[in-house]
DNA sequence: ATGAAAGCGCTAACAG
DNA sequence: CTGTTAGCGCTTTCAT
């Protein structure tokens, strides 16, 4: 490395003609220091561009002010918006954010977390954890030593905190609203490897059973639900599925899939919502920009992130774990209408 | 904090009945260790769930394996996709990523960077730096002590590395293609506070001057270009501007603005591209999902991120700074067509 | 092949 | 009010 070496507290002490303890005191302002020495020290700090080494400080104090975040993907705006919320909240509490992307891969998810733990994070937030990892002992072990909060994770891990939207309730609301509009053949589109999909499918099944119309053919798993290809994959699947099962409505587990559904309909010359209704989930910004605008369940991502941040901090400071379930709301726009015969 | 205390190297040494040096050696595998002791140590590590403390290691070695990233906003998918590229590349080199969001605020941008420096990052990547900060001494000072790379930053800072798309070239290509289609009243839509906009406006001006049709009324600054409100703000501005200046085409500095333009046209009953053409910039995923699909300049965000990562690493390891300019390509979709009288 | 010890940059008693 | 010192968890000579 080229470049000037960073000044240390010792350099500053020498420059100012005081001890390192005094420098530390003026930096932290936690003990009285005579005004004139403070001035001298400040001058030295200024002159040498001294920046305290947080790593050293935290090592000494046996604490940490960084929190680790693991996302399955950055592709879905859902995650970006959640991260935004986390970042904003965490900043207020003077923590920094170490971000890792698991790329929808359970092993990489574990690797990310190990790396984060090695970096001595004060706590960990995992967004939409991989189902498989939740079933193994992995997270159980982890929760014993590191404050851990899941966003939209549903397996019970002792000691972990949770924040989620009421996805089950949201799904039921979505389904109910569709049903009331006369839709009796509702195709559910889901993805793989996340608990959220399981939760939603379960609600779908019980709702449909209640109505006495559960049809296994009306559940479609399009695979990875948060990748660059999700929209196009969904459209591809639906190109075959739609003519085959002729649903009156398509109820999707996220907005990416819903946009894929929109595109498939366009290709099949089905007009949305006249010929078929499309329901989204999440209410990412994208849902307002497509045509027709998506009717979708809002997940309030920013708040999801904020809440998660406050829960890690609470766990870090007081050892308390908690569960927060945020309500969600149906955003009615233009992709859902009354069912028609066709 | 509740929870078990993390084991340290000392605990492991005791458990295995060896010295800390030996434990260090088996952890790092950098010195010969007798097989049986290695086994004993490994067992102790396993038993105590020992994870080496990276902070302590790095303090000792006076190095760092974390790199800091500053984005102005997470709202525009442009940034998410760039971060994705950085994350993937950085991971390969065993670095971790400390993410900070400046929320489009120059002061917060500085605060982010200071926090990152205090955390002893090995290097820094700043995406779309704030124009104002680039003009002050701030980055100049910084570059003297910390490896620094800008993504789409244009002020010359000695010692910094740069990666950008050829935004000037891209703008010219976009304009040329519009011009060839007969558009002679091209409204340019830009944002504030980023060098990118300046670069593009400059190209716009000289291009229009060359054609002898430069009209100050045809340059519109919609303010913040990467916020939640960008799309709607743009639409609002355009609702007034479009009837007033009656352009044949709208050339936008990013896709968010272009989507806003699309929405404004819809509201004004202008059909795109029949009545007016809309040109985007970036080619974020969004641009494929709106209707009509955006014709736009691809910026290849992932590669932008990857390249930036490789440049920081190069600067960290060898002290070399470099400039990379990636080419970009016009993606012709459905929002641009020949100019019509109207 | 292994241990003892110094020291990375910092804070926090403790002693003046 | 200020200086001295121990030690955070780790790596790395230097001995053995």
C-alpha cells in the first residue's frame, strides 16, 4: 500500500505532549480535561488527521457496533427497501451495517453468517432465511451465542427474535377479496426455498378447502422467486399453465411473479383484469409502474427493516427477544376486477 | 447481553493443552504442526465453537479485509444491481462489505465515509458521489490515506480510481439515434447533485448546438433523481412542461425519470411512442416491465460493481490507481419511434 | 514442532 | 486533571 500511514493515538499524544490517556479522554469526552490541554490535543488531532480506530476500541471494550445483515438476493426491490429501513434505524443507534448476499443459496447463507460472526458483529438480521437452514440445527446453535432476528422467518428458533408481516393474514385477505369478486378458480403462484411460500400455500389450501374447491392443479411453484429471471420464468410457466387450467384469477406470492403474470397474459391476449385478475404481494415500487398497476398486499418493507433493527438492538442491550407482526393492507389498483365468464 | 461468551484462542489453548501460538498455527495452517496436536486442537475448537476474532487478527496485522461502500440511495434499482456486483466480486477476494446509505445528502455522505474510515476499511467505493463533495477538499484529503474508487464520479481526485460507464458517449448515442428518427425538439430530463447529470447535460448542449437548435426551455431538472418520489415528481413536472414545450421526444437521465415520463404521457393522452418518444438510461430491470417497454442505454450495473471491486483491491494491494470506462449499448425496445408532426 | 513474549491501537482502572 | 499500566484476542519473531 502506498499512502500515508494513519496516525494513532500515540502519535497524537506525542504531538500534543500529553499521554495517550488524555487523548482518549478528549476524544471520548468522558472525563474532565483542562481546556488548554483539550485545545492542544484537538490541534494535534486535526493536524495529523487522526481518526480513532474503532476496531481497537471495540476489541478493548469487548463490544461491537456493527450488525450483520444477510439477504437472499438484491434483485427484488423488496430487499432493497427492507435494507433501507434497517440502515436508517441502525444508523441512529450508531451501529454500522455489514451486508452479505446469500444469492438464494443455503450454503452461501451459512457461509455469510459464519463470516459475519467471525467479524464479531453485535447482532445479526437474516431476511427471508432459507427454509432448509431453518430446519437444521444451524440457526439454533447460532442463536445461543449471537443476537439474531429474522425477517419473515417462521421456524421457531429458541432465543431468536422475529419480525414479519402477517403474511398469512395478508394471503387470506387477498384470497377473500378475490373470492368476493366471484373468482372461484384462483391460481396460486409461489416460489421455492422460503418459509413465506409455505405459509401462504397453507393459507391458500385451507381457504380453498373451506370453499370446497381445492384443486392441486391450481398451485404453481415457479422456482427461485427473487432472481433476475423470476419475472420471465413466471411468464414462461404461465404461458403453459394459463390455457391449461383457465383460472379466473392469479394470486402471486410476490410482485415480481405478478408482473410475470401480467406479461404472460399480454402474450396470451388475455386482458387484465377483464379476462383474468392478477393479485400481487409486497407492494414494491415496481407495482405502481407497470400497466395495469398491480393490486397487491402492502408489506411496508421500510418498517419491517426498522423494526428488525430495533429488535436486534434490544436483544443486544437487554437480552430480550420478541416477536413483532406487522399488519398489512390491500392496495387496490387496476389488476383485479370482478370475475367474468369466458 | 445474555448468552454464552464466545471462546477465545486462550480457551482453546487450555482445552487442548497447548499454547496459543499452536492454536493460531493450526487455525491458519501457515506453520507445521504435528498431526496429533492438530487433531487435539481441532477437537477443542469444535467443542468450544471457537471462531477466530477477525478484528483482533486485523488489528495485530495492521490490515483490514472490509471494504466500505457508499450509495446515495437504495431506492433506484441501479444501486442495488451495482452493489450486487461489488458484493459478488469482493466476496471472491475474501473481503466483506460495509454498506452505508447517504440518503442523497452531501453531509450524510461525508459522515458515512468518516464512519467507514474509523472502522478501518481497507478501501472505499463511492457510487455516484455528490457533486458538491467532489468540489471541496474532502475527497482529496481522503484519497491520500484510503484507497478510493468512484463509480460514475467525474471530478479529478489525485490518487483515486474510477470506473464509469461512458455516460457521455451513451448520451450522444441516445441523442443521435433520436435525431436520426427525425426528432428535433428533444426535452432532456435530468436530476440534481450528481456529476452524471452534468456530464449528460454538457453532451446534450453541444449536440444541440451542433444541430443549431439548442433551446434552454428544453432542459428540465426534476430535483432528486434517486428517491422514492422520483417517478412521481418527474411525472408532475412533465404534466406542466410537456404541453408547454411540446417536444417530439423526451430523453431522460435515468429509467426512473423515463417511467415518470411514460406516466405523464398517459395522463396527457399522449401515446408513446406515436405522439412522443421516451428514451431511458441505465436499463434497470424496471425498464423491461413497464408498458411500453423502455428503449434505454444499458449501463451494465453488475459489471460496474465488479470492476470497482477489482480496482479497490488493486489499489489496496499494489497502490495502483486506474480508470476504467465501460462501453454501453442502446437497448431498443418500444418507447422510441420516428418523430411525427402533431 | 512448540512455547514465551511482544505488541497492534485503544480504554479504564489506579495512582498521583 | 493527568500519567502509568494492564490487557482486549490475535499473530509472529525468537528461542528451545
